């Protein structure tokens, strides 16, 4: 109990700070101090130089850094000592069922007489709700937006079976 109170002390604003927050703050503060020392040291070195000399050093730095980067890239791509190439192109494996749509596996939909009578009863019930209690019908359609479309599709399947 005393350990958790010690770790979660409140700061001036009333926010609790954990130990990891404190450590992260100290690390960030140390980083900022190092940046400050580096900036002051660079200022002392370069404050007495002329603009012409500063531009020359900048161009020299850019050329040397850019040249080294180009060297590293070229060495990675074209290296005489390596036996394997830097980039290897493999053949793509084709899936077994690449040319199939998956419709072959789905059996043809059928609707029997009993299901059709249930569909007709449900359709009558929904029509009566639409006329007498439209708020209830609207809430059902809001929750299941394509319900009546499904009912119509099942009716069409039944009628297409009858024609065959």
C-alpha cells in the first residue's frame, strides 16, 4: 500500500505521475541538455567564419554525404563479392481455384410449399403493420433494411420452380 502511494504521487496540478512517466521526463530533459551543449559548441566554432567559408563547408558536407549514400546504394545493388543477386524475381504461385467463382459449390435454391405459405403469412402480417402500425413497421425495416426484398426474392424463387 505504501509503495503504490509512493509511486503514484500527485504533482502540483493534481495529476498522478507513475514511475515510467518520471523516467521518461528525465530522459527527455537529458536529451534537451545535450542538444543545448551541442548547439552552443557549434555556435562557438562557426561564429567567426565568413559566409563564403560557411557555404563552402555546407557544399562540401552535402557532396560527401551524398556521395557516401550513392556508394552504399550502389554497393548494395551491384556488389562483385556476392554470389547471389540483390534482387531475385520468383515465379508467382497460382492458387488452385483461381479460375473458379465459387458458384459451382452453391446448390440451387428451392422453396417448398410449407415455406411459401409461411412467407405469404409473413408478408400479409408486414402489410397489416404497414397500414395499421406504421411506426412498428418502420422500426423493423430500419433494423432489417432488406427484409422485404428477401421476401420478394423467395417468392420469385418459388414461382420460378413452379414454371419448371
